[in-house]
C-alpha cells in the first residue's frame, strides 16, 4: 500500500486565496483593513523566521500587520501591559504572541482564539473528505497548543467544519504512556505532535490509517517530522509530509482568525 499524500501546502494556498477574496470584499464594504499584531519576545531564531512568514502571508492576503519586539528579559506583567494596549486599539483585530516565550513568562494567562494548528488539522481532514465521526483518533502529545486542544476539538459534538468534523473517540498519549505502539495501532486517525524526530515507526501504525504529522524537527540541514515518513507511508492510507503538511495551514488559520476578529469588531 502506498499512502495518499495530504498536501497541506497546496490546501493552505487554496484557503489563503479564499481568505484574500473575503478580505477584499470586507475592505470594500467597510473601509477597514484587518490587522494582525505579532509580539516577538526575545531573539529565538526560529521565531523570527515564523513571524516574518506571517507578515508576508498577511500582505498577500490584503491584511496589515504590525510587529512588536520585546527583550528576552520581559516579565509577564510587561507582556500583559502590551496586550492590554493592543486590545484597546480599534485598528488591531488579531494578536499573536509568538512561542516559545522566555521561562519567566506565564503562558497560561494569555487569552486565545481557536488555536491555529489544531484548527488546521481539522480543516485538512475535512477538506480531504476524512470524517472524524465514529473514528478512533489517537493524539500523541499533550502540549497546551496542539495536543490538548486537538483532543477537546475532536470530542466536540460540532466541529469548526460541521458535525462530521467532530464526534470522535479520542485517546491521548504522551511520554509516560506504556507500550505506545499498542495504543497507536488502534487509531483510524493518528495525529502526532510529540516533538521527537521519527518517533512513530511503521510497526506502530494500523494499515490504512490516516497519519497527521504535526512535528517539525531539524536534523542537520534537513527538516523531518515526528513520523518516519518513508516507512509509514508504505502502509498508511493517507499521510502528511513534513515540511508541506500542517505547517502552512497554521498560518492560513491565523489569517482566518484575524479576519473573523475584524468582522466581529466591525459588527459585520
């Protein structure tokens, strides 16, 4: 069996094109340009690249963007003060606090919209014709920004793309799960966000399963996922590549959130 490749990059381009058309219509009807503010704390090299990509994505979608840089010594109180100022600015509709943050900042105090990466996963499944209803979903990873929100979203009675985009039976695995492979082999849909390169091997996947790899790991000059792509794609029914899978959809969902916030502010 050779897995169908779920091309997140191509799907993200499609979604961003749809958003650009909606942004143009919104600007014409209201005179308001949706604006995303990004806050970059510290000098993490990867974060600087991610923020720059998001600025470019905003420009291509017809949105405005503003970048606020803060030193790595920033306190939780100082970050919250900036967030309060941006929340009070009627010209800003979306606020992104780029992760990771320095250790001294309490991330739990930040309010959030629908999380972009989990939303991107559900959009990919929906637009690929893969229903969650009745499926056994296994999420590997329990982070606050991917694993936990995904578990909650898959369990809902109504998902962001309708009833078929929810109502799954969900198991969450993590670093302390005993015999991880015995759990992952039950999955009709296996979503992996554990942060370890090639942690999921072919013997841990049920033949024909849908495998969503959220991981991004650097090995020398190469970027690899949390799934052994070559081996697993030989037995899976469908699989996302890394790069070009979920990553581009994260940015697309960020644009979606910004446009939704702008419409809410304009009462449209």
